[in-house]
C-alpha cells in the first residue's frame, strides 16, 4: 500500500464519517448525498491504486 492510496482511504473514511454525523443531526439530504458520493469516490480511487491490481 503506497502513500497516495492510504491518503485516499483516510479521506474517504473521513468524508463517510461526516456523512453519518450529518445524517444523525438531520442535516439536508443534499449535503449528505454529496458527502457520500465524495466518500465513495475517494474509497474507490484508493482501492484502485492498490498494487494488487497490477
């Protein structure tokens, strides 16, 4: 696991935690969806950058 994939995983988990926190606070749905999409994209990019795929 290299540095960039690790960073993308941490960013994705941070955004996912923010989405869960906003959902518990009953924030607007658009903000939660946007954070969820960003988290999913960061986690997917981190997974695709792993060395096991090459």
